[in-house]
């Protein structure tokens, strides 16, 4: 009985998560200078320094300019978020 309840709970969480991502994928990404960019885990990265013509955002992180590709960006709970982790962003040029 406990295993079946756990399985139902896990499936419910997976279903809710998938629904949240589906909604975010259809939301337009609104990036502008000064808007905070958040990592995939919800942590703050840095404010947007510049938005490129292709929708990529440039930011200054750990003293260096990083350009986060537009295809990694989404709006999550009204926050500009990248699916990349902070270490992934630090490896970008």
C-alpha cells in the first residue's frame, strides 16, 4: 500500500512539473536590459547587460561578459530563466 501511494505521489509531481514546463514554453520570453536572469535551480545569476538581435542575453558574471543563447531562455513564474546552471553559464563566452 505504501509503495502504491508513493508511486501515485511521484507521478503526480512529474505530471505537475511537465505541465509547468509546457506552459512556460508557450510564454513569450521578455528580456530587457536590467532584468534579473535566474539559473535552472532558481538562483540569481546577474542582471541582463544587453539583449542581442537574436534574443540572446549578455550579462557580466564573475567579472566576465557571458552571452546566454536565446533558445535556453524561458519565463518561469514571471522570471527570466535559463535552463543552464551557473557553471554552464560560466563556461560560455
